[in-house]
C-alpha cells in the first residue's frame, strides 16, 4: 500500500502543514508513523483530510464532521482505484462512484462534491458544485434538517422520501434509526425489513437492524444481522465489536475473541 508523507499531502491537497496537524489533532485521521516518527498517510487519509477541511470551512460542527467522516472512511478503498473515484454528497447522503459501481454512506448534512483523479501515479482532488436535490432528496433533506427540532415531522418527511423513491436506502436507514430512537421498535424493524426487500443487502442497514434486535432482546437474530453486515463489509469495525460482546454473552468465547481481534486490528489498538 502506497503511503504519503506530510510534504506529499501539502503538495497534492494544497493544505498547509499547520492545517494538516490540526486535523490530526482533532482526530479526523490517525496516520501511521515512519522513520523518526514521521507521519505516513494512506489513500483514505488523503480523502478524509480534504473532506474534513472542506466541511470545516463550511462551518459544519466538529461532532457532525466526525460522524460524517467515520462513515465515509469506513467504506473508502484502501488504495486509489485505477478506474478513478468520485465522491458526491448532497445534504446527508454521500454517494461514491468507483468505476461502474456505486455505494453510499450516511453522513451529516453538508453540500460537498469531490472528484478524485488518479493518472500516472498522481492524485488530484477537486471540489465541484453538487447537483440540487429533487423529489425524494428534498424530503430526505427536510427530514434530516428537522430531526433535532421535531422528530415527528422528520419521520413524516423520511416516509415521504421512501414513498417517492422506494429504493432510497439512506431514507430507509434514517427513518428506521429515528423510530428506534423514539422507542418505536416494532415499527423500526418493519422499516428495516422493507428496506432489505427494496434495496437489497447493505452493511449499515443490517448493522442498524442488529442494534435494534439487541435492544429487543432477540440476541440470535441480532447475531445473524451483524454477520450479514460483515458479509457485505468485512472491515466494519463496530460490527465486529458488537459481535464480540454478543458471542461472549451467549457463551461462544472463541468467536468473541476472533471478532474482538478483528476490531482491534481495524481500529489500530493493541490487546491488553
């Protein structure tokens, strides 16, 4: 895996060294250390650094930036794909195009679009204007905007987004999460199950379903949901962690140890 030094990051992303260090200190990236403790950044780190800077410049709150980048980073490829990579986000929905395939990750509300071009070993990241939302996207954005002020109206907006586009995965996920937070557990489960039928298997969707099933004390079903999430995304660290705790709870220590080791490897922590 190719790694980049601070000087490379300054040149490729046109970020001053002080800004790079500030973003590291804020916890947005955790680069490896090379000779003489020099920072070594991965391809993921470069994309996250640029996105963090853009969000901070747009006055997005640090908490929301952290939540946004956590989801984005988890799904980014570990190396620059030869087919090129395009990251577009409108409001709370991040859509990533890698060659002919697409995937999306939940994040906080912002208007951001990044193009990542890899040619002759050179990485370039260029911000561009994001297309205005319409239809389901408008309802989705309205729902996100209203979550903290009026959860009931936000729920209705997400329902409208799903009605306008039954395959709008992010709307399903946010609606299910909101219902879960409001204590509407059975209703949240129905939303997640409907989403699986409409959108197919998705790691974040199955993970959220697993968390819900845990809260409903349906441990075996929660285990199945988490395992399904890992089949879609084996690098889903939080899912490994939850599985470790659940397998320990049901008396399967070997599986618990395996998933805890995977979690620690992914987040870069050491065993006690």
